[in-house]
C-alpha cells in the first residue's frame, strides 16, 4: 500500500508499506475462547454430584474399581453409567462372575435414608459380591468438633 508523493525537493518518494500485525482481533478471539472454555468446564465435570458422609478414617481410592453410586433421587450408576434399579442385580452378577473376590465401592448421598442404602447394598450382595465398601470423605475437624 505505497503511495507516490512529491517530496520537498520535487522528487517523488515512495512510502514504506505497513508491515505490522494487528493483534486486536487475535486478542478478541482468545478472550472469546477463554470465556467459552470457562463456561463449558463445569458442564464437562465427570461424575455424579453426591454429598458423601464424612468420617475421620476416610482414605483415597487409588485403583480403578467398581463403584456403585446412588444420588439423593435414588438414581443408580455403575462407574458413572446409569443403571435401572431392576437391572442392578444382573450387572453385579456379571461383575461377580468376571472378577471373583472384587470389592464394590458404594457411594451414597448422605441425604438418603439408611434403608435405601441398605436395599442397594443388599442387591449387590445377593448378586454374589461379598465385599462391599462404603465410600466417605474425610471429616473436617473444626475446634475439636467434627461438623
């Protein structure tokens, strides 16, 4: 984008082309992508939102295991896959046959009635799995009290 202009001495001089990158559109695009990723990240959160009960002896589960989750609406999932209550026994039987001696970890929302948790645990045990562990979170001790 050069232009010929007459100089002060009557000669024509050629102006240099503007060779700088305009970074404003680049910054705009990056900010839009940042906002989109910030809005989408919570939606991509994996797992079931449960409020697990707290205990002082809770520990982390390091290995990949069979985890049965029950939310406060008594919706059941096996390793984050929805399972109907009536099919839970069949799925647990299949796991018991594939992996004898497997420990199944039961995650249940703390707002569930004790009876509902026991019914799910009973279904798991009837399917042939004898080792069922209840998953909790570490208790927060505040001024010598828990909770």
